[in-house]
C-alpha cells in the first residue's frame, strides 16, 4: 500500500490517475460462475443413518430458494424416469447412419475408452475413514478430460458441466480403483464423457470383501459413475469444432448410450429448465449485498476522495 504522503506529493493529474488505478485494482464485483447440488447422508458413530434437524425458512429469499429446489427435484425425477424408459429404446437404421456418417473420421465408443488405475494414501481419507469424495471427483474429471483430448486430438479441452455423479459405495484406503472413460455423445464443440469407476482389493491385501477380484460383474465391484461435458477450444480460448464422429454401427449398447446422452443434453437445455434457471436468477438477485457490486467502506472513501480531487 502506498502511504498518503507519497500520493499527495504527486502532481494533480497523476494523483487522479493513480487513485483511479487503485480503484480499478481493488474494486471487486461478484460474478455467478458455478453451481452444484450435493446430497449428503448423516451418519452416527456406528456409521448408520442418523436424523437431521428440520429446516425452517424465515425469509422471502429462503422461500424462493426452497421453491427452486423443489422444482429441481421434480425435474430430476422426470429425468430419471425418462432415462430408464430409454433402456429399451432402439435407433433406426437411418438415425444410426446419420450419426455414424457425420464425419469421415470416426471412432467407436470402445476405441475412445481410456482406463486409469488409482490407489490412495491416508491423506485422501475423510473423517469416516473412507476416501474423500472430492478427491475421487477430481480423478474422474481428469479421466474425462484425457478421454476427450484423445477423441478430439486436442489438448485444449475443459470441463464445463457434470451431471449426476453417483457415489454407490464407500472406498477404503486398501482399494484400487479402475476408472474407465468413454465418449458417449458428440456435438459441434462439446462432447459427453461417461466415467465408470470399479473398486477392487488386490490379492496381496489381506481381509475385506471382494479381495483380489477385478470382475465388474462381481458383487460390490461397481463403485461410482458420472457424466462430464467437455468443451473443445483453441489455444487462444475460442471454441474449436470437433472433426471426429462416433461410429454406432453394429453396437446396440452404444446406440442406447447415445440416445440417453442425447436425451440428457436436450432435457437440461429445454424450455422448462431455462425457466427454472430464470427462477434461480431471481433468487440470486434477491440475496444480500454479498453478491452485489456495492463498494466496501474503504473503496467508497477512495471514490469520494477521487471525486473531490477532480472537482478542484
């Protein structure tokens, strides 16, 4: 921080420019960037579900947040039901040809798959003695980015969304994870990557269920699953078209995965979801001045002094 006597020694024009520069550097404006909804389970000392206190709403802003959350839950329920209905769906031959022949350069979902193995250290544990979910989410996202980079042949890819990441079972420090990431949907600039995690205990690890098995069909092997939307960009930060397509021919499972991914994209970009986002925007605008652009007291003082200097 420059002391006041040093500022006062500057000529009038330079003092005004310096004050404006300081205002520009320290003025902060809160920008809405990220949002996530997480579901938690309260556990007691025996690791059994425990009761949680009742949540009360005492203000208009909290009631608006409650309305938005309930609308979101209803949308999620509809989304899950529609996704389940697609399990038995099938693409017509024309639809398969249209997707598969979109680009001359194409790749099957199996060819786009990458597999990463990961083990843990005690620093990755949470308070319950299992692997911290944030660390696992980071590894899943990294696997999705590597898969997207391989598919697009572009190292400048970034994750812009995550959809319904499920934590099916707890993972201990003795487990080794296998993360399998594959591209299930592709648009002009974005693609969806499915990341499936399987946990197993190596043969040399004594005790524990499922020791020594890596079979995905064995009981308790399946651990986590999530979908990541990745954007292809140039080195200058602009959108870069994806010139590789998916080949869905002669693979019914891949066709179902593509249909579900297409539904996932269109559902969350539908008119109803945009209306919910508008309600969410109203909630944010009604929040306290923490999100507003009001100047803090010290910045108001600098602004006042700058105005006073400019009037002299």
